[in-house]
C-alpha cells in the first residue's frame, strides 16, 4: 500500500480540498500518513495569497530533494498549481505532477497514472466552472466537524487579491445538494458544519431547488434558514464580505439557535480612501453600522476580521483610521497582514509606496492596538457558560479536553474522554487571546 503525505497551506477552502483528496485516496487504496519522512508520495496543497505562503512550496520541495534516502513522488495541488500550471515543472526540479483547484477531484487517478510511469502530468481542469463538490468523510480534521463548500471562486476582484485568478468565477452548489450533504453528515454523527467559500454572502445557485418555502432577502440567508431546518446541531459560515452582508443574515442567526453566533467579516482597512483603491465597494460607515447591529444582538455575536497594512498609497493618516477602527470595533480576533504584491493583480501595477520597514512598524502597532482592545472584548466571556463541542484531547492539561464554543473560541477544560463528540456546558475561568479555560458545570 503506497503511503501519501499531504501538506496543506492556506485557507479553509484548501483544508477542505485536502480532506476531499485524502478521502478519495483512502477509497482508492492509498494510505494517508502523517509521517512525511516515510511517505512514497508527497502532495503539497499550495496557497498563493501572499508571497510568503507561495514560498513555502519552494522550501518544501527543496527540503525533499536534499533529504537522504529514496525520493518520494511529488505532486503540487492548489492555488499556485492552478495559476502556474506546467511552468512549475520547469521552475521547481523534483515536481512530478501539477493539479489545479478545478481538477482536485482527479488527484487519485493522476497519481495512479504517475505510478504507472506517465510523467509530468498537468491538469488544470477542462472547464472554468469545474470543481469537486463531493463531501470528505473518512479523512476530516474532526469526526464531529465538517467543512462544506457552498460557493467556489470569487467575482469581486479586490485589487490586491489573487483569488479571482486562482479559483476563477463564482459558482454555487444547489441548496438541495447542501441540505442532502448536511443530513447525511448529521446521520453520521457530525455535530457542526461550516458552510465555506471565499464569499459565502454572494451565494447564488442556478436553481431554487432546496430553497423553496424559505424566506429571506438573499439566497444566502434563505440557505441559512434551510440548513437550520435540517436540525443539525450547529452551523457556522465563513467568509463574509461587507458589501453583501445584509442584516437579514443577523436576523437569521437571531431566529435559529443552531446558526452560531460568530461572523468573520474582513474589513481590510479603516480608510475609505484605501477601501476605494482596493475596490472593496463598501465604506467604513456601512461597516460600522454592521458591527453596531451585531454588537446589539441578543445572540452576543463574536466578530472577527482580516486587515492589510501597507497597501500601495496608504498614508500615515489612512493607517490612523485603521487604528481607530480597530479600537472602536474591539474584534474578538483580527488577522493582520502586511500587503504582499501579487503578480497579475491590479495593485501589483500600483507604486508600492510603503517601505518594508514602515509596513513592519504599522503591522506591530496595529497588532498591539488589536491586542489591547481584544483583551477588553474577551473579558465579557469570564464567568460565562459557553456551549463547547468536545472535539479532542488537549495536551495542555492532564485529562484535558479541547473544543470550540458556538462563538468559535477554543475552550479547554478537564473532562472524561467519554464526552468527546458531545456538547458540554463550560463556565469560563481564564481568558487568553487564542484560547480559554473553564470548568464543566
Ligand atoms: N497581501 C496581503 N494580504 C492579503 N490578503 C489577500 N491578499 C493579500 C495580499 N496581496 C489577506 C486579506 C484576506 C486574507 C485571506 O488574506 O486580508 O482577507
Ligand atoms: Fe490561499 Fe486564497 Fe487559494 Fe485560499 S483561495 S489557498 S487563501 S490563494
């Protein structure tokens, strides 16, 4: 039995793609191993969103080439594969085949062809709208949690972003399929599903199938209500986009207990001028209204965001606006990135006016501002009882169990292994930036 090691970089779409690849490989008679050194095949699922992420591919292949012992077969998957195609074979010696995001459903057969002696296979999908919508079952990151892609690709073309080029135009899975998958996962003991996509709010299926009878101001809010009606214990969704994030989504969360109280709503900048340069299509006023609405909600919604510092043309005054926004919003969590120019995007053609040193200074200052406001924001969880899905063993404490709350916080507590897979009431006793501790009540 050939052993395959799968390394994954990037967002939850890539994690989900890898889970489906691993499920298919397992079905085809391969052994998916966590041991890179003993693998016959190494698959690298790549991300191209920032230069650093892309660099990991080169480092990893270099490491394999210079390691002792027999060399494994190396396959490159994901966003870098989709963008670069066969040039990767020339650019990186030691790569045996390349499979883009669109052709991810064919990794098993391409691997078999390679093992049969065919060399340098490149598959970037035959049609622009191709995608593998199957569901990962045997090889998920958790037996109790499942990622369910509902929309693939992006039509927004934010000027810094490579995703519309790597993952192509938006296409949505019909709601009837999403509901069928949800019911099947529920039957198999899954407690929490994540409806995922680059921009789930612009979910727009070609058919009404599965949405009939569900009210809502957008197809996405109707989908949320339809999935909630399946009775699955918990539903989370990510990523949201401010331009398409309508109040109706918050209302759906308020109406259905199983729609979780967590929204990831990337703002990217606190300056309207920079948002325009980024072609985000929303203003800070509108964003603040969305935040205020969620903060006022009875569901105590946790809000997380992404921010880029040092976008071309970002002045000190623009950056100050971002600092003020972060102070105002008090995010539960904020992922802050230094702008990274991506060849092929419109921003790549703009003058990269902010020096590397200045980017670092802005990054550090914003991190500190965020940490201070996050600290205040997270205090509200102290002494609160959260419903935690017990997902695994925590190595941080003896008899430790770890899981996520409905508001998507990592919560550790002492408990018996028998609770794994169930939802436990945990009273929070200690709050840290990335995790919490509590006691079962
Ligand atoms: N440079 C830096 N950060 C980026 N992101 C996307 N493109 C870039 C880029 N060129 C960030 C955005 C996005 C997150 C997934 O990655 O904040 O929300
Ligand atoms: Fe990276 Fe974007 Fe591809 Fe996800 S979709 S892996 S973030 S480039």
